[in-house]
């Protein structure tokens, strides 16, 4: 029988001066195992992260970038989107302005002599105004197309030859053909109409005085 005067663990160790260590050793073994498992898991995750394809990393980077971009856009709203609305409003006016200048700088069929093919006096005056008086960004001469490709090329060549004489040396004129048709009349007809109007205008004079009682 076990001596009741001795501690109970003496029945296992046989020495009353030494405490049993099997419980502590078990705890130490359990902690070591847990630590080893955690290290193994971290090592596995590191290896998997290092072996992750570049495409997946790129998708992750793009996702974070998109989140940051959306946050900044929402924070600054509506300023980032107002510029698109402004362009949508201004673009039609730019198109109308360009179309207006294209018609303003248009040389039509009546600006060319039907016999010689050269520029008429009215055509030279119009071309000279475009090359010297129009805004610098709007000094493009548009030439109405002829009956065929050769006629159009002849018109463009004639205008280029005249423009080289007008423009400063070293500058090349911008001559373009267009499908627009010049809606106008020969300058001679307009001049004759205005001359006739001036000739038939009554003389400026005051009316005759009227006597009292009449």
C-alpha cells in the first residue's frame, strides 16, 4: 500500500522531492507542434504567393487601382464629368464655325474664266483676301470641284500658282478641293446692278416750301 503520509505522486515517481513532469512535457510538445504547423502554413502561403501567376497579380493591382480611382471620382464629383458635358455643348458650335469658314473661303465656278480656266478678277480678289486678311488659322482656300478629276486638278493648280505669288516667300498655301457648290453670282452682274441702282437714285434735295394758308 502507498504511504498516505507522502504526496500522491510518489506512487508514480518514487521520489517525493520530484514533481511529475508528464503534464508539462505534454503541454510543451503540444505547443511545439502548433508552432511548427503555423510556420508550415506561413511557408506554404509564401510559396503560393510567390508562385502566383503574373496575370492574377495584374488583375489584383487593377482592382485596387479602380477602387482608388472610383473613390477619387466620387469625392470630386461632379467636376471630373463636367468637362465632357462642356465638350458636348461646344462641339456643334465648332463644327458650324468650321463649315461657315469653309463656305466663306470657297472659290466657285464663277471665279474661273470659262475660256482660259484662269482666275477672274473676282477670284483673285477673293483668294487675296483669304491669304492676307482672314485669321491665320483660317487661311485655307477651298476650291469647288469641276466636272471631272482633271478639271478639279487644273483649278487647284491655278489657285496654287496664284497663292505662291501672294504669300511671303517660304510659305506654302493650303489649297483643298470640296464638294460644296458656291451659291453666288458673277461679280460683274452684281456690279452692274449696283451701278444701275446708283444712276437711277433721285437727287437728294429738300422739299419746296409751302406758303401759309395753302
